[in-house]
C-alpha cells in the first residue's frame, strides 16, 4: 500500500520590537535571568497590559507580504492554563479573530514550484522559561522571555513531504527577515516550528489522524522529526493499529519523536476575550501606510531577475535568499557593466562567494568582500584581462584579506590594519604579471612548439581521441603559465591541427 504524507506547520516568529508586546520591558536576548521582566510580565496585581504598536505593525507587514486579509478588528483572548513560567495563569493570544487571515507562500522544491495556503497569523505573548539544569533538584524560572511578542503563522495542511515542509519553513524564515519583522535567530528561539504530521492511503482525500511535534528550532530537526514520524505512523497503520492524536517531542540525540501528551489530556484552555484589552482596530489608512513602506517582495524581485537578467529560476531563487544578497548582486551587476553581464555576476555570487561564505560560516552582511571590490576582479574576467582560473586564485587572496579585516574590526586577528588593505585589483594584476596573453603571435609560437614536441598526442587526436586534444591544451596552458585564454587556445589549436 502506498501512503501519502500530510503536514501543516505552526510557526512562532518572535517580532523584533525593542519592548514587549504588553509592557515596556526590553526584549533583548541573553540578559541575566529576571532582569528584563517588569510588573506586567510577572503579573503583579493591579497592572494592565498596553499593546505595543510596533508588534501590530509587523503583523500587518506580514499579512500584506503574503497577500492575506488584515482584519479591521481583531480580538485578544486569554488562553488559560497553569504553568510555573506563566505567572498570570493565562497567555494573551488571539483566537476567533486573528489579525491576519488567509494568504499564500510560494515555495520551490527542486525544480517544482508550489503554492502553500496560510490559514492565519495571530499575535500573542511568549511565556517565560523553566530552567531544569543547574538547580540541584529544583527548577529555575526566568521570566525575561515572558511577554515577548510572537506572530504565530499557521499553514493549511498543504505540505506533502519533509522536503516541502523544510522548503516552506526556509521560505517563511527568509520572508520574515526580508520584511524585517523578526531576526530569524533559530538558536535563540526567535523562529521555531510545530509540525502537524499525518499519513493517509495515497489517493484518499480524507485527512488521517495527526500528531503535533513541538518546538523544532532547526531546519534539520524539522526534516528529521517529520521523517521519523512518517515512518512511525506508517508502521503503526501497517501493523493494523491506529495513530493516536497526541503531542510529541523530537529528541535529536536519539533521532526519534516521543509522546508528550495524548489528546485525552489535551487542555481546555477556556478561551475568552481579555477584558483588559480593547478590540484591536486597524484602519485602512494604517494598512496603506504600511504597504507603502514595504520593500520589493522576494517573489516579485525573483521574477524581475528572471526577466531583466535572463537568470534561471534557480539562480534567481538563490540570489533572493535574503534582501542583502539581492542588493549585493544588483550592486555587483552595476559594477561590472550592467544587465548584459548579470549572468557572470550571478555566477560569482552563487559560486565563489557563496562557497566562501558557507565554508567559513559567514553571513554576507558581515563579509568585508564588498561588491565594489569583487567588481574590480569580475570586470577583468569579463574583458579578458585575466583568465577565470587566475581570477579564482586572486579571489582566494581577497577573501583571506576580507576575513582578516573582519576579524580585526571585531577586535581580534593577528594583523594590523596597515597589512590589511583591499588592494587594487588592476595594480595587483600588473605587479603579479598574471595578465592573459593576448598576443596571438606569442600563443601561436607556443602552440607550434607543443605540436612539435608531442607527435604522439597529435597522432591520437587525428585518430579521433578527444583526450589527446585536452592533453595538448593542457601543455599549451602550462607553457603559458596559465595565462592564455583557454577558449582562444582551443580554437587556435584546432585550427593548427587542421581538425574537426
Ligand atoms: P490546533 O490549533 O489544535 O493545533 P488546528 O486545526 O488549528 O489545530 O491545526 C493546526 C495545524 O495542523 C495547521 O497547520 C493544520 O494545517 C494542521 N493540520 C490539521 N489537521 C491535520 C492533519 N490531519 N494532518 C496534518 N496536519 C494537519
Ligand atoms: Mg497546534
């Protein structure tokens, strides 16, 4: 029997406001425990919540970015439950009337594009943290996180594999950073997903019973947890059992999910509108103002890249993985002579540069290899001054200097700034003598010599062996110390050999 996987994600994105959603206490991460919790956050009697306008604005920004409906009136509700890190005894959330409803997210999985429908996005406050380590049989409570603004984004059950779920989560992650509503820091818990997973016989249109895996804070854990869960559920069903609806936790050390609580223990949250807060009214004027401030959205920019730079969907996707990457790319395009050279610029950004950033785990924002400097190098490959090989070697040097400058700026590294200048690429090319040989006469002489010295390869080539030709090209490149243009050598050599 074939099974189909069905997944819906609930994502919590921490909104990047400086103060909390209902109090003036700061939201900065990493402060000493309980130093950033005020009277409201610790629920002293008599305090009242005051809504943070910045949190609402960020929710509106999100709603507009996904083409959702911004409800002109939404309502805050109390979600009641008891837990030591929830001093009020309830969490303020939105229930029946969230601020955003509907909307979609375009995801790309391999070469396939897919539209995922969103159910809603609502505002809520985070709870505090229980610390189970370091307290010798006791639990510590840190209320710094209590009252931090969250946007909970709920998808329809439209995802059909762990790969689609990861693509969705990555796209959403990129989007909240793009529109600058969340810093996206997953280690600090600023972006975390709950995955609802079920399976059903392929072809069925009835949903199977789902399990909800809580608090996945890396794309890898999200992928692994779903894969384990799908295997487990199929195993249960194929053994003639039934999947029990429950909440599960993923254990990355054991790479498995474990039951946390079953549906029977599911809490009744006794939601009701919070009498301390007025309904949230959002005027059309406010929505229009927020709309006017939105940057060009990633999917719009991707389409523009495909059309105005003739890039593949894949390249356009990679270049719009963050707003900064996209800006860097477009700056580089300007540096290297405009749209006609956009493909070369794209190759450098998605190739050498992305490779170096990845290998060294550096964000492009923090790289000192700016687009102006890289532009100097790329220009000289486009006009043929240096070969691509030479350019790659120079790039390695530029990258090393850029890294050292970054270290130095952070107050570390062994070098003084004087040793760390972003050298002028043209001066370097002159001094190092790495210009491609453009003197045809010189190349022809070398080719003649190589042909004379390698009669065997010449024979073999004439007998139809492509390998022999490559070996001859190699000999010429070697004799020119890599300074000849390989394409030129190719055609000249073929000409001289009177070949195909
Ligand atoms: P709750 O609020 O109790 O978690 P919801 O109905 O709001 O339940 O659904 C939460 C998430 O679960 C949504 O993302 C939804 O798409 C997803 N979901 C609902 N039913 C299923 C199912 N049978 N299989 C997989 N995902 C599901
Ligand atoms: Mg849920």
